C-alpha cells in the first residue's frame, strides 16, 4: 500500500512536471517566435541605420562645403566692412572740416547781413524821398493832362471832319479804280485777241504762200499731233480746248500747235480723226468743234481700270478760215506720254 501510494505520488509529480514542461515548451516557443520577430526588426533597423549613416555622411560633407564657402564669404564681407569703416572714418574727418568751414562762412554771412540791413535803411530813406517827388510830379502831370485834354477835344473835332472828307475821297477813288480795272481788262482781252489774230494771219499767210510756191495751183494740207509727254491731262473745272503740242506732221502749216486749232486754208472737204486714252476707271470723251459748233462727242467707259482708248473719224466741209479743235469736258481726263496714246489728225481730201 505504501508502495502504491509512493508510486501514485510519483505519477502525480511526473504529470505535474510534464504539464510544467509542456507549459515551459509552449512559453519557449512563443519566446522563440518573438525573438525571431525581434531579430528581423533588428536586421531591418540595421539596414535603415546604414542608409541613415550614408545620407548623414553625404549631408555632413555638403554642410562642410557650405561652411567653407560661408567662411570665404565672411572673409570677403569682413574685408569690405573694414574698407567701409575706413571710408566712414575719412567721411567723419571731412564732415568735421566742413562743419568748421560752414561755421566760419555763417559768421561771415551774419556780418554781411548786418551790413545789408544798414544799407537797406539808407535805401528806405531814399525811396521815401523819391515817392514824395513822384507824387509832386503826378500832380503836375494831372494839371498838364487836363490842359492837353481840352486841346485834344478841339483837335478830335477837326479830325472827325477830315475823316468824313477822306471817306468821300476813298469812295470816289474806289469807283474810279474799279472803272480803270474794267477798262484795263477789256484792253488786255482786246490786245490778246488782236495778237492771236495776227499770229493766225501770219501762220495762214505763210502756209498758203509756201503751199502755192511748192505745189503751184494744187494745195496739199495734212497734220498729225500728239497731246503731251507729261502724263495726265485734266480734270478741269470747265470745258477746255486741248492743245496737241507734239507736232508729228504739219504739211501746209494749217495746224497751230500753240493753240491746238486747225484752220482751213481753202474751201473743201477735210477728214479728221482722233484717238483719246486713259488708264483710270470712269468715262472719257472729247468734243470735236467746227468753229464754235460741236460736231461730234466721242464717249467711252473704262470699266476695268487699265489702259483704254476711244477713236473717232469724220469728214467735214469747211470754208476758208473755218477752225476745227478738240475740247475736253469738265471733270474728264486723258493720258498721254512719249508713246503718243492721244493723237489728233486731219488732212484735205479735195478742194471745192
């Protein structure tokens, strides 16, 4: 019985020891897993520590470079500050000198002010005496002005009478001047007409005589003339006779290039033609006159804005002395240059 009791007690102890061992093994396994976790964390911490050490080392080196640069900058700034300090000391010394000089000048200016004050007092005394004299002069002048005013009133009455007479004379002079101007204009116009008639007679006589000498009883007449070399002609405010000044042919000298007029030397049938050109958009045209009678009006529309021309021809029966000319209407224009875009021509077909 005692042995069984001891065995039971041992079994109980063994079971308790087994349970303790089991508990210890379990706790050891837990501690082992915790230690493994801590070991892993420690390894990660060491790798992070290495990275941090590397980064801190690089930053430390950059900071050391910046410190070196700051030291060099500080040395430069220190030298600049020393220079500024020296200049400041020099400025203070100059300021002391200037203060001394200004003080001496101010003392001199005060003396001059005192002198000026004394001079001003003398000037005031003189001014007062001068004012008294001026007042006396003003009184004298007022008296003289009253006397002169009476004299001027009498003179103004005389002047008014004279001005009325002058106005009458001016009116008469204006009327006479207008009459003289009108007479002068009439004389000038008459002289111009007489000169034109003399020129025409001379030209006609010379042409007729020349034709008679050259051809005997058979008279030959023909001309062609270009308008101008200067480009545009017109527009004019009024209708204007065109002067075709570039004589190409003038057999018989019946065309007057200075007046732009053809004069028939004998009675007969004459043939005339003309070409007019322009280069701007719009209407262009010419009148052909026999004496003062319009015979033809040639009109064309330049609707494209480039060079355009119009041409016309006519046969006319003319008496000796009849005149033919071309006229440009008001607000119209033509164009000509050295290429002779605008030409006026005429010749005698046969006498009658």
